[in-house]
C-alpha cells in the first residue's frame, strides 16, 4: 500500500494544528505564567523538615492542575484510538446525486481524523473484548466538517433512540458491583435483549466473528442509518455508507481474544499505531448503496429502521473513493480524547432521514460534548476545528479561545457592516432538505418496524459453517454466564424464531430445554455478502510472523525466509530464549527481535520453526515455546517448519497433521507447511506455500479439539 504525494488540502489540517503544537526541546521549565522554575522536586518549607508553605505558588499550581487533569470518559465508546489521513473520490460520478464536494471532486483530497473504539468498556479496558467497534470519521471539508459516526456492524440494537439509555445501562457493568467490565456476558444485557426482540438481528452480529476484529485495519465500517444525498436541483436520494478495508475483513478466535486481553490489552491500538509509524498506511474504500426516493417502500423492511440492512445483492455497493490513514496524533488526550463527533455535523449535499435512532443521535452528541469537554466552545479545540472559515455570533462561555473584535455579535446588524452575512443560496449555504411532513402526534412504533427476525435469519443463513459454529459457541458462552435460567430460556425462544436448529444447539449447551417445534419456518434466503469470508483479501501484508530461533539455528535458512516474507509485505520477527543475538550454526550472528517470554503466540498471525538441531533441542526443552506452537495451531494459524525444525512441531503434538519426513518436497496439510530441506536446499515453494496459508488468515478445517493449548 502506498500513498500518492500530499496535496495542499491534505496538509490544511496539519498546518492548522502546527500553531497549537508545543515542542519542549531546548526550553526551560516555567510556571503557567511563564516564570522560570529552578527546582520542582522540593516544596517550599519553613525549614528543611518543616511544613509546606501556602506561599509556594509553583507547588499549588502544579498540584491544582494535576487534580483537574481528568475529564469524564465517553459514556459509550470510551476506549479508542485515532489517526489522521485523507479521503479522495475516484471520480465525479456521485455529483449526479450530491453537491458534497469532498465526495465528487477527484482533485480534492480532504483531511480526516478517524477514531476507532470499543463500545462498552471503560477507557482502560482491553481492546479485544467481544463488542461492536466504532468507526467515526471527521472529514475536514472545504464546506465545513462532516462526521460519519459509524460502526463495524451495519445494524443497531434498537430502533428508537429513546431506548438508548436503557440499552447502555443494561450492557454496561451492573450498577450494584460494577461487574463485568467490557463484556455483554451478563444478566442485565440479556434481560434487556429478552424483552426487546428488535435486538435479535444485532445480537446475531455481536455473537459473530465481526465482534472480534484482528485489527481496526481489517474491519468494515458502516454509517448504519439510511441518510440522504441531495443534488444541485435539491433532489434527494437515500444512501447507506460502507467502508471496505483493503486488507480484507479478518477476526481473532474467541479464546485468543481473551488471552490477548491479558498479554496485550492495547493490541488493536498498538497495531494501528505501529503500522502507521512503519509507513504501512491502512486504507478503506468508501462505497454507497443508493435508493431513489420513489423506491422508499419497495423493500420488505423499512429504510428508516436501523436494525435492517439493504442486502447488497438487492442494491449493490458502488465505489466512491479511498480513505488512507497516514499520521498518528502527537498527543492522545489533546487529539484522540478531545475529538468530538456529532451525527448532525453535515455539509451541503448530505442530509438526514426520519430514522428515529438518527434523530435521537442528532440531539445526543452535541449534548454529551458539552459535559465531556466542559462547555460550548469545544469546536475550537485544535483537533475539532474546521479548515473551512468559521464566523458566528456565538460568544463567551468556558474556554473561549477566540478574540472576536468589533461591537456586534448579532445578526442582522448595521453597526458591523452586516457581517457575518447570511446571504447565499444552496449549495453555497446549507439548506435543509424540503421534505413534506404531516402527522398526528403519537408515541408509537411504525408497523413497518415490527419484523424482528427475518434479517436475523438472513444473516444466519449467509454464514459459512465455521462462522455458524462460532456464533453457536458465542451464544453458549454468553448465555452460560447468565445466572437467571428464565432469561436463557427466553433467548432460546427468540432464537427459535430465527432458526430452529440454532435454538436447539444453543439450548443444549446452556442447560435449558430445547424447543420441540419450529415456530417460524426459516425463509431460506441468504445474502452471500454478509459472510466475512466473502470479504477476505489475498495478501499477507503487515501480518506478524514469529520465527523461533536459538543458538545453532540455520542462519542462512532464516535470512532467506525473512527476506522472502518481507518481500511480500509481512513483518517477520525473530523470537529467541533471550534478547540480544543468537550465534548460528555457521558462526554468523542473528539479531533477535524479542525474547519469547515477553510475547505469546496470540500476538502473531503465524509461526515458523527453522532448521538447526541444537536450536530445536533448546526450543523443545522449553514448555513455553512448545506451547507457543501448539497454541498457534489451536488458533488455526499457519505454521511452517523446515529441516530439523519439524521436531518442534512433533513435540507440540499437532493432532494428525501430516509432516514432511525425509523428503525435500513441501508438504502442506491443514495449514502446516513443512519440508525436510534446509539452508541452500530450501525450495522457494516453501515460502510461497507458507504465504498462501497465512493469506487464508485461519485454517478452519483443522481439527484442534484434542490439542491441549
Ligand atoms: Fe453513538 C459515541 C456510533 C447510536 C449516543 N457513537 C459514539 C461513537 C461512535 C458511535 C462510533 C464514538 C465516537 C468517538 O469516537 O468519539 N452510535 C453509533 C452508531 C449508532 C449509535 C453507529 C447507531 C447507528 N449513539 C447512538 C444513539 C445514541 C448515541 C442512539 C443516543 C441517543 N454515541 C452517543 C453519545 C456518544 C456516542 C452518548 C458518547 C461519546 C460521544 O457520543 O461523543 O452521544
């Protein structure tokens, strides 16, 4: 993946941020008032052993500032990671439907800030929990800021935003003991689900592998709601937004996610940070599904219902442009924590629909920022500032950074020359889409929102066999943690409305009676695009490959394999019993990247054991290293070994997998790639076959149940 040379607009946000950056190099310590400080270790005292004096303004300023360092964490999506980049449309085809310049002018490259997040956990929770991931993009367009505040799952739990506090209270840690952290596997969430069957479609997604992304860089993003595009003639078109990752959609294995939560709770944010630092810039393609307004009622669901997708087979996703993230923030708090997204930040050419979830969001995001960021001037925080000029009559408030000159702060005025002016016409000015609205005031749900199960069934039918098995295991795990058996039983009843077989197998795992009869025949329809196996990509770019080495290893073999993997864009790392260097069998030295004890197989995508009898003897004698290989096997990862390296695979007892014996040809069985050849004789097919298995991401047909890892 490469990025084209930067264009002026691309730099506009970066240049704006430059004025806010403070570089400590070559400076002297001062107070907030700029007075130089010579000692910040000892407070001012009455005698060396005496009490601290109130007069010590430096001490008081330092402590007071520290005492006020924290702001409320986001009420949801508290844990996240962000990066800057740019978006550029491929061409102008969308101009027929919208006047939004950043979507239609291929010469314009718009700066963006993207924040990825989990939903349920606190700021300090682990990255790899089972959860939805937020995918929020702020486009700093020349027409003002546009925020696409989406998720990696295309539907939502509820249909009306008035239920959002109830849903969030149910899924967050329970109020009496604040347990469990960052987990949906508890009674209150499933009690909520049991009583709100509209959640069933989303729960199918949440129990699927989508909730365990391998990387933020390997997940799709969705705007979720049906929005509206508006063209120069003022005509509207319904639109759903999609992000597709260049690296394909990939997930972790449930057992792996739980272990990573301990081994490296920063797994996803570290991955984003490291790959951007290394210049491997993540990319997504923006696509749209367009529906003419005349087709508003052409579907067997309501376009305004955020618990429904528009199947891609019915309305294809058409590519619009490319998003690239190429710069990490300078300061997590200043940028990633203080970035403020809002669904109502729209620009001319993009508008809302009456989706009641979206309508509620359009209230909630502004409201929450007022509390979280301490007042109404948060749009002046550097990360949030538009690159479009800002001129308002808004004044004062906490943290006002502007110095508005002149005596008028009202419109219309004559004393200020009538400025700022309100003149101009659409699309220069934002003009709300002219939709005719008529209705009786009612607190009621539309009948067209009341099919809660058909798309849950569609999702289930569209899964591959391993995806189905993972969903069943997830339901069994989550419901198995629910203490109230009647809640488990009610969920099984709902599952019986999704698919009878699914309900039966889940029930069998959680100790409740399996339903005897099918209550709602499975409609048999599927949407192949919903399986994430359909969205994989044939690349091993940025995949982390562990190469296990010790003294006496086949140095030449290692160097060759490392070079061949790097050529394919992968990131091989040499892991040894100790950090430093290892002396190879040929007397040369290899630089070790990490000591094995500081990492674990769950942090890698694949493993290779090179040849070298002495090296393999040392590695085989270490239980942690043997476990490393067995665990990688258990998690369906590609494994390679050449020459005597195969002995370590034998020690790890990888079930009935066929390994190369006295043959220099390359044997591939269930993702395990072996050859007896070593060093010079190592055939090029070895790396090729291994890369092929890594690109498959996981080898699901592998039999792992007997492997004790
Ligand atoms: Fe939300 C944050 C995505 C429904 C109220 N939401 C938040 C973030 C994302 C989403 C990605 C984190 C933004 C960031 O990184 O700062 N939310 C969604 C999606 C939804 C959704 C895709 C359904 C389609 N949200 C939703 C509803 C409400 C909210 C129905 C309230 C009625 N969401 C919020 C919030 C948050 C938020 C409380 C917390 C922090 C923030 O806004 O800035 O206002």
